[in-house]
């Protein structure tokens, strides 16, 4: 067995290489010791598959394929030297993959991993390196050894060796452990499956097996994302009938965010206490600590481990027990109950852990009707939640639903989601139990990825992360809850983490770039922000345009473009405003050096006003303009556009005052932690117009 553990895939004995096509089939191995029922259940799966439309399969008996590859069939095969047997076994699995590739189907193969050597009272390994290269999944039939012995005694079609019960138990345990290890090493999904109890008939078990096989055959990252987005759509539909619609979503991680507990640890402890666990107390720690990390592949394997540990009924019962041991932080209970009373606020828990446990916890707290849960744990959920998926869900809520997102999370898995959110709050727990890797990951996200966040320390006596400058402290007091939930109609959108921002920023920061070239760089930034973001915030409308082929087709422009006023705050905002005007040529352009330059006639008939400045430091100037606009037009949509916004402004009092005026969006190319305020030859206006020598 040591050889197969250490064998490299490319070291298969004869260098067989399977057909390469644009379609890669999933090849599922159905394994178990002799007499476990592999052939029997393969036949039952074949019958069930005839009702399957979406996931076509081909079915193979490994021994039958080998039989067809050698003159004289299996009797001749058994007489071959071991090296020749390995070659034929590898040729067999390659031919299976080729047949599935050509037919564009998935494959299920009933095969042997080991045989029992009666002389040495040990197993003989026959699974090959090529098998481990080709299999995408291995299902292990963990049939009761007493049932296996009875199968062997009653099998009239084949002469089977009658192996003592203790040998069957030893053989099965060794083979399962070997396959589990090999699958982990070679990146193959593994699941041991058995009939749950005497109440589950063969037919019921075969139906359950078919559901599992069908899911394994078609599931991939695209399907995973699609299913999760469907679940999100269902959650968002809850809020569709509310007056005015949802304008703010609270998106929350669960474990160690809503409560100090890790429900996965609690689940596996319960399973261990029930005596249903083999191997590590919490197998997820070894899984996620391996080379796959917290990938889609690893989370799918975690789901198979949950499937192994308990059937649906037992799983639900264990989740009940775990939920009873979870105590939510009272601050979050209060926040979510207050959010439930507001039509403009929705809430969803997005967890990489056990969604079912958190549904039960929220139900106990009276929040089941107001807080949706997106989480996995079972094949029937249809998806697993990864860090990347969390970020995708937040971005989708923000962009597709045009809703402000306030996200809460505690670990590195939450950072992509926090970066995508309009507002990010890092939950910091007790030092002994919180994520040890979060400190470095959080520091990197702030430094390199533009994360702007606050930290919520729970319990309040715990030690904060980093420092209060990089990560300002909050307590989730009643005043802060009200501020989070307020219907401010304020959105912050920025491109800090995009490659476009990195490229566009280069010339604006280059001290050797003179006035005209610098103005062109600012104009390009204005153009980019208009195309990428302003159109999303204000909206687009379609109209007919003549096509080059002589017909009419659909074009788009800014909704209410003629009823939009662009106001560059002079002098620094001028070039960017010109770039915005390039994209929206029908908009009115009004230069303003001070708020009073903007008069009622400039906005009386308008739907939107775009205030443009190059840099927002304290925000004092922008706030003065906004206050002036609100005196003239209390309800007009205001879009503030800037090249750079200091991140201290975002969490400061001025930004809160800005938000209080309502119906305001702030669009920036990037957020900056550099608190330097330009003056003289570093002032943006002086650099734009070559007047640094006059400063």
C-alpha cells in the first residue's frame, strides 16, 4: 500500500494517456469489499438513471471492461504477472474515460481497490495511479459485514470465498481508511455510504444513492454559484412588497460573528458522542488545513462528510442539539429585531458553516421570518458557501438590487465580502477563540486592497485587533444601531481595488506630469467614473439608433440626461467634470467656486446634480455645497464624484452629516489612507493649471 500512497500520477506503468476533449467527464468509482453489493447497486442505479434527463451516465463493471481487453478474458488476466495486470487495469480506466468523453456523459464504475490475501491475512492493493488520476469521486459502500457474509453464502452465480466476520471487519476498515487517504492526497471527493437502518429498504437506499450520484455528476462551481444566487433571489423577494423597497441590507457571517460559538466544532463533538464518527474528532480541521484550503472542492468534501455522519433525520436532530448550545450576542439580537421593524432594511446570514443550525438559532430568537439564511451542509442545499461566493453575493445585492450593504464578519473568509460591502464591520472576539490568521490578513486587506472598516469587539473586554486608527472601534450601542439602520439613502462606491484605478491613478501621482497632460488624466478619470458608476447610480434609458447595417438598433444614454446638472468645484474639479460631460453631452455644465455660484435656475427643472471635486479631504467644501443644494431643492438626487477620498472622511462626522441629507451617492476612483493635504506646489488645482510657482 505504501507504493500507491507515494505514487505520482504521471508514473503510471505504461504511460497511457486518455483522450483530451473540451469535455471532461466526472468518473465516479463505486467501491467496497467483495460482497458489499457494488454490482447490485450499479444495476439499480442504471435503472434509476433512465429517469434522469439532466445528467446522463454510462455504467461500467471494471472487471467486465478488463475482460473485454484481453483474449481469454478474466481467466487469462488472472494468470498474468502483476505488472501486466496493472497495465490492463490502467488501460481499462482510460478506455472508460475515453468512452464517456466521446459520448459526453459521466461514468460510474464498480471496481475493486483491494483483495483479501488469506495466506498473509492482509489486503492486496489493486487500485492504480491511473485510477487516482481519473476518478473525480469515490463512493464507498460500507455494507454491514454480517450482511456481506450472508451475500457471499447466498450467491449462487459466483463462487465466493467465505471470509470470517472479523476478517471482513478488518478488511473493510483498512480499505476505507486507505481510500479516504488516497482521495485526500489526489484531490478526489470521497464519501462512505451505507443503509441507515432496517427501516430503509434497498429501494429507498438506491434512490438516495442515485440522488447523490446525480448531484456529483453535474455539480460544479458555476452550478454552485447559480444555486446560491437563486437562494439569494428568494431571500430578496421577501422584501419586494415592502413600501419603498429595501434600501439597505445587513449581510452577516454566522459562526463567531453572531455568536462566540463555532457550530461545526459543536456538531462534530455531538457526532463523536453519538459514536458515529470514525477518525479525527473534527475532520474538517484536517480537510481545510490541507492543500485544498478553503476552496470550493474542500467545502464540497465537507458536505460529503456531513452526509456520511448522519442521514437527513439524524442530521436535523443533531442540528437541534447544537442550536440549543448557541447563544447569540445580545447586541446582534437587538440590531436584527430593530431591523425587522423597518421596511427599508433587510437582513441575511451568509455562512460557510451549517445553515440549518443558524435557521434554528434565529427561529428561537424570533427572527426566522425577517432574517434569511444562505448556508450549506447537505447535498440537498444545492450549494456550498466559499469566501469568493460571499463576495459575489454582496456585490450582486449592491449592484443588481442597487441596495447599500453593511457586512459583518470575523475571519479571513469574510474579507472578500467585507471589501465588496459599502460598509464593513469586523467582529473581534475573545483572543483565545478568535481566528489566529485574521490579524495578518486584515492588515493586508487594509493596506493592499483598500478595505475600510470598523471593529466591533465582543465581549467588550476583549482585546481589539490592530489599532483604533487602522480599525476604528464601535460598540453597537443604540445610537450606533440607529445610525446603521437609518434610511439615509447614502451610498459610497469606489474603484480602489480595480486595476482601472491603479492605471488611471499613475499619471495623477506622477510629479513629472505637467498641467495639460494632468488635465487629460483627470478627464479620463471623470470619463471612467461616468461610464462605470454614474450610469448605474442614476440609471440608463434606451432609445433607437441607426445601425451600420441599415436597420435600427437599441442605444443607451443617461436617464434624464437633459435634466442633469454637472457642477465642477473649481478649480480642481474642472477636468474631471469635462470627462463626465463627454459621456453625458446633453447634461448642463455649471462651474462653481463657492456654493452661492449655484442658483435655483441651474437645478429647478433638474432630476440629478453631479458635484465634482478632485480630492475630498475633510469633506467640508462638499458638505457646504450639499447643504446649499438642499436649501434650493430638498429632494433632488445628488451624486458627489471625486478622484480621491480620504478614508477618515468616510467614518467621520462630516460624512455622517452628508448622509443625513439623504438621496446622496459618493463615487470615488479610490479611497486613500494618506492624510497629507496638498498645498502650494502639491495642491491639485495648482498642478492642473501650472500655477505652483504662484503659491
